[in-house]
C-alpha cells in the first residue's frame, strides 16, 4: 500500500493532501502514518552526497552532479509506490555550502516537492546551515531540537529514524556530534524505547585511537556516540554517507550501512546512485539504485533484521 506522511499533531490524511508539504515547515518531529493503518511496509528514498554546485554545468571527477541529482529525482518520482519521505544524507552542497549551491539544489528537488513528497536533509562537512535554511525555508525548524544543529525525528509505524547533524565546520572533513546533541539523542532514544531505531548522519565512524596531529575523516566523538547507541538495544543500524562507498558492515551488534554517493565516486569500482529503503515489522532492507543500471551491484540488497 502507498504511504502518506502526516503531521504529528494529526491533521487528517485529506487535510494533509490539500495542505501540501509547505504545511510541514518548521516541524522537527514528524509521524509518518500509512494510508491503510495496517500497511506492512514504509518505503523511504535515501540520497547521499549530492554535492550540488552553483552552476548546472559544473563537472567533478567526470560527473555532472546536477544531472545526477536530476536523474535521481526523476527515478523517485517514477516509483510505483511513492516513498513516505526522501532523505538527503548530507553534502547537499558541492564544497563550501554556498547560497548558489543551495539555489541549484532547491531547483533540482522542486519536482519532488511538486509531487507532494516530504523531504528531509542532514548536514555534511560541505554544508552550511544558514545558507541551507535560506534556500530551503521549509527545512528551518521553529524550535530546533538541539541548539544550532539541524536534527529531525521521523516516527514511522515500524521504526523511528533519528536524523543527526555531524557538521563541525563547513569544508573541514572532520565530523562531530557534540555533547549537547548526544545528550539529546540518549533522551530521545529512551523516550522511544518501544520501537526499533535507525540512526542516520552524514559522517563515517572513526574507529580506533585519535592520533595527535592526524586529521580525522570521520566523527571525532565516535566513542561517545557508540556508547549511546550500544547501550540501547532498540538501535539497530547506523546509516551514513561521506565516504562515497556502498557497504554493509558491523560494529558489534550494530549494523552499519554506508550509502553510495549520488555525485562522484573516489574509487572507480564503487557504484554511485541512491538507495530505496523498505521498513517492515521484521527489519529494514536497503536496495541500491545505481546510476549505471549495468553495474554489478545495481539492485543489491543489504538487510538488517530484528
Ligand atoms: Zn561527499
């Protein structure tokens, strides 16, 4: 069955359909309800590392990033089952989070908005929150869940999704969640212990010791972050981008899903594209939608069961 998103304060489905996505502006906790209360799955479109530049003809590593995002948007809009939401997992902007990058990004995603699609973004190391909010006004929360951070909770019938902000400084590779966000996360998870939780942020984890003078490419406070996640058995997976790699690994009991980049790859063997996620009562599946339909990993599924 198709799913439709509705506001937590529970406008009716009919109301939602006439109000359009603009009505969701400023809301950071959203409940995704299903058109049929008993729908068995919730689908989500996951798009990471779009790296949208200020001009539509900019090419990097042999890829036109604007063309790539446009093709993702067309594919999502052509899906038979409309996803309940489209989640962009950071590095929406090319490198410096320029206002012009987000103006182009906003143009690219407009067909999704026109189709009534609910959009959410996390912030990557190439993003800039004020410039992002300026171009995508509906994304600015009235009351941020964590001060100065762009954070969202999505409650679906099968699981809760926690969209975190690992941006430390624009165009600095290192990520950071910070004490305030981790404290909020622990409380937000504890308040929703009754359902499986999927945690998503842009950055990779940084395993192992932190070496003096060496740049950290992942989350600087990974140890503190993992402590919060491992202490709560409802947390089933951490979903991230940043490395432009499609992969499924583990950190103890926790499944780690690395989303592919929609933009360019750093390793030619890697696929680029986006991911279709299907949530059910027994787990979540991630299916690769490679740009290159002849790539050997196109339609590969990573499953996390519970
Ligand atoms: Zn990236």
